[in-house]
C-alpha cells in the first residue's frame, strides 16, 4: 500500500469517526454547547496523535526491516 493511499484511508476513517461522535453527542444531549465542542476537539486531537504516531512507528519499522 502506498503512503498516499494509507493517508487517504486514515483521513477518511478519522473523519467518519468524528462525525459519528458529533451525532452521538447531539442525540444524547440534544444541543452541543462550547464544552461539548471542546471535548470533541480534544478527542479528535488525541485520535490524530495516536494514529499518526502508530503509523510513523510502523513505517519506520518497515523501512528498517527492508
């Protein structure tokens, strides 16, 4: 799998997950206030850090084994 395709799949999956989180929050609370948006943004930020970190580690490990 090429790096471009991997990045596109990662971006699509993070976007879909974030949109589902917004829908769950909206259906649970009825209205999204500033605190809800801050929480959702924090979760998105940590998700991006985790996914990018794991991808970077696996890419580095794969290059070392080749």
